[in-house]
C-alpha cells in the first residue's frame, strides 16, 4: 500500500473516532439533563423558553427573576432558527428542541417566526401553518401535557438581515393566531407591546436591548401568572 492510501485510511479512522466522540458527547449531555430534570423539586413549575436568537440573547433570565423561586426557567433559544422546515435551520430539527422536550416543561413559551419573515424564507409561507403545527404537536404529546403559549414575535425595524416587518404583520402573525385558534392555545402579544419602541432595538433593528428584553419578560410573566392563578 502506498503512502497516499495509508493517509486516506488514517483520515477515515479519524472521522470515525470523531463521530463516535460526538455521539458519546451528545448522549452524555442528554443523560445529564434527564438526571438534572429528575433531581429538580417536583414543587417547581418548569418553564421552557423556545425560540430563536431573540430568546437566546434576551428575556429568559429576566423572566426567572420575575417568577421567583417557585419556578425554574430554561432558555432553549437558538440563533437563526425558523418554523419553516425547508430552511437552513428549522428549529424542530435542532438538538435544542430535543433538550426542550427532555426538560418536560409544565409551561412552554414558543416565540418563533421572526426568521421566517426573511425575504427568501417567506416565499414558502404557505407551509408555515402545517410546519408550526408539527412543532406544536411534538410538545402536546409530552407525557406531562404542558401548557403552551404562542408568542407573536416583536416587530422588525430597519435591519440588514432582509427581515421584513410587513411579512411579519401580514403573513406570520395572522398564521400564528390561526394556529392558536385551531388548537385552543393562548397567545402572548409581544408585538403590540414593542411596536412603538424602536429605541429598544438600537443595535440592528431586530434584537431588543436590555430594556426590550425586560418588557418581553414582563409580558410573558403576566401571561404565566394569569394562567397559574386561574388554574
């Protein structure tokens, strides 16, 4: 066997070793989180914050502070993710969604749709309802039957990401409302709370600053408290 052939074999071995290592790492993470969830007090109300970068960078920590010690809030936001399944990063197919389901939340806050308003993604808007319904179905079949809130995402101001507020208002939000109506789910209207506050989006017109994240947390907090008090 020549040296080139040995190099190819060595590369294949390295790829196999790396694959095994990644699979093992994922398994360890899943087992760790299952054990962590099982060790949590049964008296705590589990809240899963599902979403894109607006969730990842934003409000869940503030929501934990608002809700206090009787709740445990987890951030399952993942940058650039979509509801639509034919994009580069559909949330439903990401490991973060698997983690959210393993968390077995009592309450799931789903704030997706912003990246679906991107010009190229929006061409597939007719698939939004069916794709979002599939994601919601994955949560509804969890053994603890979580209370699911669908969030109307915050407004989009001038940005360089090809994210159009018109697409959000005319295409995304009405479809989220339709899904909520069909499935009997409660809506949290973050859009209305922030539509007159462009000053909360100073960096890029899409991601709220600390004040904006605080307002989102307050709106979500009120919805959760109203639900738990009525239950």
